[in-house]
C-alpha cells in the first residue's frame, strides 16, 4: 500500500471527549474514526489490524474443532421471552427496535437462544457431539458508560462460540480444550505473559464464569492475583468461599487493575432445556444437551494491544497484528532514489511481505514521525546515500538503534520474523 494513495491521514488532535489512550492513538494514527461514544469506523489500516486479530482467533478456534457460521444480528423477541432474557431487569443493555408491522426485535448482544434453536435443526444423536459452532460478528450493547475507547463499545466485533455436549464429562473436556486455546490466542498476540484466568460472576449467563484478564492500569476491573499459581479472582466475587475453592491465601494475593479480554461460561441446560434441545444417547434415551459459551472481544483486543504496546511517539504493534511488517520511507524525489524505493516495494510485496510505502512528498522528519506513530515493526530508509552505498538503513520500531544492511540481509530479516 502506497501512503500517497491512502485517503486517511495522521492527525495531531483527537475529539475533545476522547479520554482513552488507545482510542487517542488509533485516531491520531488514522486507524479508526470516532462516530459517537463507543462507536468507531475502522479505517483501512485499522481494519487490517482487526482482521489480523480475527484470523489468529479463527485459527485457534478451528484447531479445537470450531465451525464458523454467521447468525443474524436481529433477534426474535419470543426466543428471549422463552428464556426470560427479554426483560430489561434481566438484561439491561438491550438495543431494541420494531418492524413496520409492530413486531419487536432485539439487536444481538449474545446468541445463546439463536444457536440453541439452530442446533435443533441438525443434531439428532450423541454421535453428532460435541459440536462447537462460532461466529465473528458485530454485537450491540447499550452501555451506560463508553469512555474506554475500543475496550468498551456500544457496537463492537466479537467472537462468540458455543459448545453442545451429551454429558457433563464431555462438556468439561471441551471447556478445558477451549480454555487452552484462549491462552494460545493471547500468546500469539504477545499478551500471554500478562493474561491470567480469573474467576468471576456469570451475569445473566451462569452463576460463575472464567475471565481472561490482561494486566493494565487502564483496565476497568480490579482482580486479586496469585502470580505463582497464575490465577486470579475478580473483585465482584472475592469471597472466602471462592478463595477456598481455588486454594488461594488472601495474604498471597496482589490487587491489580486489568482488562477483560475474554470469558468462558458453563451454561448447563439453561438455554437448551427451554427449547427442548435433546438428542438420543448411546442407550437411545433422550438427553438435554449441556452448553458452554466462549467469548473474545476482537475490537477490545485491538484497544488492549494499543494500550499496552505504545510509547511517547505512538503505537508499537506486535508483528502478528501489525497492518504491515515494514514501512519504506523514501527520502526525496531524485529519479535514482525513486527507482530504488519502487523496486524495493515491488520486490518485498512479491515475496508476500506486507509493506507500507511512504512515497509522499514530505520532509524527512514528518515521515519518520508518521512511521513511529503508525507503529509498523520495521522501517527502512531509501535516500540518496543509500543509492550511493547500496546499503539500506533498517530500524525496528521497538528499538532506538538503526543498522545498515544489504538488500539480501533486509529480506532475510523480515522473512525470518514473518
């Protein structure tokens, strides 16, 4: 992608009502545009990051047997009346609307009711189980407060997966497998060492849940962490009973702030029983299916990474999610420099390396400042001196030093990290 053809631009200011660091950085760098509190447009570079995160999540869910689907955002009232979740006293963040004929609908905040009724069409026997349908879809929640940028949105991208099992034993096996897959996701996103499984309230889903909390001063949650055991308790359920269940000692726990980057719930038959979702077991007896649900906020992860991987100059994307692996900064309009930079751009893209090419007619300082703000992992400079010496100036965004490399060394370095 040539920056001269990109319609977005970096900015020096952000909306006055935007207080979250992640959103400020992403707006300045031209990754997102704020439409209203908790609602953002993902611009070309931002969408690349979002898609990279989605693909990592997708790959790990597929590895444990997930099957991707896409359900409607519009929800039928009667299904939620059946489970009791249409009542605003039970779910207080519904967005609801009406058809022209007066029929009431909800905008999806979660899809347990939809997926349970869907599975009635296809599951007949224990041989069909376990099954793990999932989707990556926009969700809608009427949050009272949306002041944390991408980390608390009213409209956001989420991966929600649902498990269906014939027995509690089968459910627990699936639950553990998905839990491990979540840790693989966070490891690939470079936040694995900061992310801990946390016991929490199940809200309208179940009595208890497990959250995945990433340590950050920008977090909205307070958790009590045992670093040695790598487990924590959310403040909302921080009781002696929960500590005893987990084998934790109050004096060994550390109070820290954290961002919830995922959650998993054992649902039992809460959403299968109301719809008579049953299949025959090995003995031919009808059994109500046991369900679990597993959520990861994709756009929230993007905001979390922006909070954690940044400095005074801008974003510092991990290579796994960056919109490009390298940015070429061309200095000047000399024909030899242009030819050298153009060839480098063509060669790198030809090797399936994601490249941003700053071919704009700007001053060197402006280009370097934008490269830092954008947070691209590698920056290579092509100027007159590089043409004369046949050496390219390479710098990692996460380092302060630069080094001179040959073209071959450059390609080998980038491909090694790709």
